[in-house]
């Protein structure tokens, strides 16, 4: 992991990018990165709610769905539905949630 002298590893954007990269290789390894991004929270005035707040929760929901951790997936989907302002994100979350309901 390459980190510059400005403390990039302490910024949410770093952990979001790190999680996105690992989600392509091994989704289970990206869980910690997305959790860290959620824990740190937004780190600048250039705040995009869909990228900084919704995206890590949506990705965690999808990864938990892949690993058959349905209750954790539902928790993150509920968060996305309640906090998203994007109708496409809300629709996607509701579709995944209905899929989980059928699987249970």
C-alpha cells in the first residue's frame, strides 16, 4: 500500500478507492476498506453524498449478499434507501432487498 506524506491513508477518498480496487479482485478483502471509509466519514467540503455516504454502504450490501450474510446486507440497504437522493440508487437497493426477501 503506497501512502504519501500527507496522511492519505486517513482520508475517506483513499479508502473508497482502495475498496473499489479490491472489489474487482477479491470482494471480501474490500469489506475492511469500505468499513474504514464509513468510519472516517466525509473529509472535505467537496462532498458528494452518493459517492461518500451511499456508495460504501451499497457496496457492502452487495458483498454481504455475495457472501450470504443477508441480515448485514439488509442493514446497509436500508441505510441507502433512507439516505439516498438518487432514484436509481434507491430502486437498485429496493430490488436487491426484494431479492433477499425471496431468498429468506
